[in-house]
């Protein structure tokens, strides 16, 4: 029996080392949402939960504010294409009972949006302690619009837009044509975008675990291209950018699209992509979301294979979510 047992143990050990995700427990992720000015926020939360769990690396819970902002209904009344602005939308309510147990998770993903009501002071302090103590956080699209007057949050996300952000919030940060990081201290509000369109993502740090092995350039599905984001941008690395083309009312700059931030012992992955369900069907978005969430949770990426259906430099590739 001993040779048989030894053989089984050796076989099991080989399997573990061949697939590192088998050797490790699944990571617990918490998605927080409930107040978002984007129509699709309930669906995009479901999508991200499914995408993360389908990777085999995560189990995902969702915690929502008591007072949700039914963005879809409101935006139907105030369509931006008809010249309305989000200033016409009513204010969402604060939820005094919104107190997630951040410490119970390896990573927290925010799907909040612009004009989200302030959290209780206790909840703000809990998130600050969680991330500074080594917790992971993921910021997706409009989550960087939230909480413009919360200093620690702005430090954690690196860059943000809207919600009163201006030169006091920190510089505009982007890359010039030579690939140099520019910190522009000029006055002006933070956050802008033109009409949605497909655009090319360019990897600027090909050696980072999140981007390693991915094509240096790939097309992203139709999405808002966030530009003129500004903030403290401390301990921040720009992994990838997109060119904000003036023909789409862009800045003529290379705007950050994949960002990481170190906040004391914690790690943050921030992507301004993901405005809607269609943009989240992009295989590039899916791949970097999963990798970025794992990196934020652990500081490494085990899901290293580039999908066979990954976008090319000229062609968008999507997976239809059902």
C-alpha cells in the first residue's frame, strides 16, 4: 500500500503546482452598490459577480444601500442627449445602516456612482482601516465619481471626476505622446467624456501581473472614455491608456484606463472602463477586471492565460452576457 499512497500523494502534489488556483482557497469578494447615476448599475453588478465567479477564483457577495437610486427610471426622464444634465436629478438618501463587514473579504469592489450619498462616518472609517491594513479594493467606472469631499477615498482611488473635484483635488494626470506622465496643476473641474465609441487600449506596463502577456494594443468595446480625471495620484501606476481623440470631443491626450494604487498596506485596482453592459462584455474588460481583482486581493495574479478570444489591435471581441 505504501508505494500506492506515495504515488497518489505525488500525483496530487503535481496537480496543485500545475494549477495554482486549485492550491488556494477561493477569494471572497464583496460588491457594494445601490446609488449610481448609470442606468445599468443593477445589471452590471450581476455581470461582475458572474464574471468573477466564472473565473473559478472568487466567491462574491453583494451588499446594497437601503435607499437605492433607480438610475434607469430617472435617466429616462432626463436623457443627457436631449441637453439635460445630471444636476437635474434628485439627491439620493444616505443610509445610516449601510455598514458592510469589509474585514470579512479579501477584496471590495465598488459599483457606486456620481452623487452617491455620503456613508456613515463609521463606515468611512471602516473602509479606510480595511484598505490601509492590507485589504484590496476595485474601482469600476463611475465609482471614481463618488465622494468627492472624502479625502481618504480620493487618496485610495488616485484619480476621480465630477462631484465637485477641481484643482484642489489634485492634478490632471495623463501621458503625452512620448509616454511621459504629466501632472497638470491647471485649474478646472475633474471628469469629462465625449460620446461613446470603440477605442484602443495601449499597455504601458507590460510587466505588471495584471497586464503581463496581453497584447500591447487592443480594441475596447463601445464605452465612455473618461478624461480629465484628477486627484492626489500618490503611489499610483498607470498600466494602460486610451487616446482621447478630438473627433469624439477628446482631450488629445493619452488618458489612464488601467491604474493601480498602493494605500499604506492595501492595493487598489481602478478602471474607468465599464459604463454599461455592452462595454463589460468586452473580453479585454473581462480579463483585466478578473486579473485586477485578484491582484488587489493578493498582490499577484494566477489567472495568467490570455484568452483565445482576446481583442486584437483592430478588432473588438465580446462575450454576450445572458
